[in-house]
């Protein structure tokens, strides 16, 4: 795994603030925003960075800084990262959790609705336009990729591109590691450096953290994710202008057991609009933390295709 990134001085364009959602006026969400400039095609694009469960928006700051510093002359789209309710610098809990099952107060569809409200307010208050005129680019990690897919499906025509970093496999219950106790298990299919005991240990470790029924700090209920996205290769997404979005898929190194499932993500858009899976060398699950320059480069490539 790559060494931790050293402390860095962030560009002054990055502003840290809290936003109160009009739909949930009793709580606030902490975000980091950079106002973009006009794009080549005249559309005010917005890049939104979507966290996983275990890494907050601070892991995106080097990527945001890289985009700003790499585009001082040509401009860049607006950039937004935020911490969901109960995560990172957002101390407030989701107001709708009150009175619901402890630890499972809201689900990913609720997160999608909150995200839409955030994008609406940022578009109107910061970018001085309507959300319908803002092409979105999602850069997501882990369960953030699930949120990105559900948003793009819920709001067709809004998402122009997705950069998916080590996506959570939504259509599984994290039993995608081969089960050594299964009747069809074949030990000969394991990599040379993996034996059955290592496999058992990894299955137990992942289940203790990532199993859908495990409670997390933000109270995000993930038990219905496999039902919401039962297939890795569909639904196909619709981007702006009746075309499908650009998609780049990145996986961590090594990712032997997950690689086949991640390939399904290549089919949620047209084949000529997709890149990957790209293996992020020497990176763990949090690719944006371990190699922000890779994320910057792939994001810049998508922005160039979109002329943003």
C-alpha cells in the first residue's frame, strides 16, 4: 500500500463551510467547495466527490487541489466534496433517524435525495443557475459508487461521467470471497499466495466490517442495497442529451476476487464510452488517498472528453 500522503497547503479556492438543507432545516452538512469557471462548451459543470463508509471528504482534498493547480490557465468545473450526516466533520445526525431502528435510520435512497438537494442548492446559491443546466461528474469510492449509480438512475440525463474507484459490489452480501465450505469450492483456483486459512480469515474480517447488516457510525442502512442494484451490469445509465455517460472503473491492487464483478460496471454505459478496469498499482481500497495523482489524471481525462 502507498505511504500516507504528507500534509499539504490547500489552494485558497477551496472553501470549507456548512450547508443547511432546505429539506432538513434542523441539521447542517459540512462541505468543501471551489467555484469553477466557464467551460469550453459554456456549461457550468460540477464535479461531486462521494465518500465511502470509512473515509471522509478529507481524502478528496489532494485530488481537488490537483485539479485546481493543474488548470490555473484553462479553468476547471466547480468542485464539491461533503461529509454525509454523522460522518467526518458533519456532527449532526440525519434528522429522519429519530424514532427509527438504531443504527439503521436511513438508507442509500435517502442519501441520494440528500445529494440531490445539496446539488440543487449549490447550483442555485453558488453557481447561480438551475441544477438542470449543470452536467454532473461523480468521482466515487466504495459505497459512494453505489450512491452515484442510484443517483444517475434516479435522475436520468443529469450525470455526464462517473469515475468509480474500487466500487462496493452492490449485488452481493460480501460473500464474494470463495467459500471454502461450499460444495463447489475448488482450492486449485486460489492464487498461489492464498491458502484456505487466509481465505477464512479474510472472509471473517470483511464480514465484520462490510456485511450489509453491520451498523456504521453514520447510521446508514445498507441491507437493501443488493435489492436496489441486483445486477452489476445494469441498469444502463442515461446521460445528458440522450446519450450515455462516460465511465472509468478503477480497482485496487491486488483485487483478484473482485475483478470479475467490477467488470460488470463496464456495461452500464456504451462500450465506446468506458475505460477500465484500471488497476491502481500499490493502492488499497482508498485509491484517492493512496494515489491522488492517478485520480486527478483520470478525472482530467474525463473532463477533457466533456470539454469541461
